[in-house]
């Protein structure tokens, strides 16, 4: 992912690429979409909490697209700036130094999505 264009742009490009992937690999992507919807649906944990968990995992595995996607979806699910920052803190605890770098990227993404809205 080319994050120098900004995370909202990364998110938009990812949406376009995922749509093309869904056309090329219809059945696996339909299954993934169903899994995503089930895994992030409100239950014992809220959708907001689940998106924050996904963001922390995305940071710890160093996934730029995951940061764009889950910062966006965390905000959409009602997460506050403070909640996103705390999720970044958990990712840093679990992932060490590399998560510090990607945590900083998540805050940059948060800034960009907040500026856009």
C-alpha cells in the first residue's frame, strides 16, 4: 500500500481492489465477507470494541491496509480518538518496537480520517 497518499486514499483504493478481488474470487471472498460480518457483529463485545481489536492486530502484524480499514471502521462504529489511541497502546505492548512505528501510522490515519469528516 502506498500510504504517502494518505489513509483515506488507501482506504478508497483498497475498497476498489477488494471489489475486483471479489469478482475474481467470488466464492472465497463471499465467505470472507460473511466471516467479517459475523465476527464484527454486536454480541458480548460491541462492534466498536471488535474493530478496535482488529486495529490492534493490524498494527501488530504491520498491515497498512488493515490500519486504514480498521481506523475507518472503528470511527464508523463510534470509537473515540481516545479509544483508538488506547488500542494503539495495547498493540504496542503486544508488538514491541515495530508496533510503535505502525501505531504512529494508525494515529496518522486517525488524523486524516478526522480531517476528512
